[in-house]
C-alpha cells in the first residue's frame, strides 16, 4: 500500500499503544456506570414487579396518568438512560404524569408464570391501582416492543380501562418476510427448551439478539471504542449501552413458551387467535384512540410488522408516527429526544 512504510507502521503502533494505555487509566477512573437518572418513587409492588411513579417536572402534570409497559426481555432504564438521552424525561418535561412497570428479575420460583399472570394479573393490578389513585375510569397506556404486544392484549380484553393507547416499536404481524427474529425462532423446539431450562436464561436470548447483527453488535463497535478511550464522557455513554445490552433478565418459562409459540411461531396475535387465560384476544376490540410509533430502520421489529396494526385494530382514531432510526435509536438518539416525546405528548394532550 502507498505510504505504508516501516516507520509509518511503527508510528501507528506507538499511537495505538498510547491510546490503550490512556484508555486503561480512563476506565479505572470512571467509577460506577449509573443508569436511570430521573427521580422516581415506588407506589405498588407485587412479586418481582415494582410500579414506579416518576417525580413530575411541571407544577401541574396532566390529570390522566401514562403507564409505561416495557418488554420482559430487557431492563426499562433504556427509557431513562442518561440526562440527555431520556424519553421519560422528555415526557415529563411535556407535562405528563409518568408511571412505569419494572418487571424485576424472575427466578426459579417464577417459572410457572404465564402470559395471563403478566396481563390479567400484573398489568391489570397496576392499571387498577392508578385508576383508584387518580379517581379515573380509564388511564393512558404506552407499550414498548414486547410490552406493546402485552398492552395490545390488555387493551383488547379490557378496553373500558384504557383511554388512549400508544404502541412503540411493537410487533403485531410476526411473519413479515424481513422479520429475522421470527426466522430464527420458528425452528426452535420451544417445549424442549423450556422443559430443559425452566426459565429461559437471559444470556441465551441476548446471544440471539446479537446474532441478528453480529458485525455491528459483536465486532465493529469494539473496534470503534478505541477512538474514545481517552474521552471519559463518551466512554461512559458507551458503557451505559453495554450495561443495558447485557443486563438481560431470565424469562419466566411458561410465559416464554406461550409468547414464542403463539406469537412468533404461529402468528396468532394478528390472526385474532391468542388466548389469554380463558379469553380470546380480538384486536378489533381495541377501540380507543391508538398512536402507533415505529422505527423505519428497525432490524428487530420491521416497520411492516408494526404497521400491520392498522388493518386489525378496531379504533376509528388510529395514527402512526414513523421515526427515522433503529430499534435502539428511537430511545436514545438526539433526533429521538427532539421528535418522539413531544409528538407523543402532543397526541395525548389532544385526546
């Protein structure tokens, strides 16, 4: 290669060694990598679940609270990662009263929990707690990713309890051709997996997610991190994301069994064939106003998997918000902070 002399190679190696040396010192001095920056208070607990209320950032928040239902497979502090990358802070600044379900970390005693436990017991108890606390017949609900699918089920079963529904990067049609996760899961013997492990190990799910984009998620980003080893602020930002990616709770075995088989393998949600407890989920019963937020470059929940909701829900007031970014960027990118929380708040305040 032109210009690649022994002297130049030596110089580059010395420069890289200096970066690594400085990086080691930066890492030693970083301290604890904190996540979840907005003050919050526990208001209800059941099992591993904790319902939090975020402290309002305006004098008089909106009288109808917004309950956030996050996915079971990751930790919800992605919504509040750091001060300048917090969807929750953006919603608080817009005047909303925010509550969030933290599912905690299931252990061996939770392997028997089913989707009915999560939807008809845990989500319903949290919704009823807020209805009583705020003296309301119905509250607002925001479901995120898998939590959006659970929220759709809840809204279909108990439409009288939800005033407005927001789904964010939520899969509805699990069999779109570009759904890589479905292609991976449809060949898994789910019964053998759950019968063997009891609870599905979080590390196994995390490996599956990383394998969908291995070059970027397991290779290139660690090469790129060499360029920020001398920048403590940038390195902390990177490590916050790494902490979230690998902070994967185990999944309650029976709930995972049903979600993997009924949603991923058999695509029952969009067909109206999911049964929760003894009740069938018909998305035509989702009659409240719906805002469906999706990411146009999402590799985990392709846009078509999410926008399928338009054709199956029963709402006469259905809207979509397309975010130009990916599955993670919709939470933490600078563009997202400018666009998504204000749009959600504006939609809610007009409903």
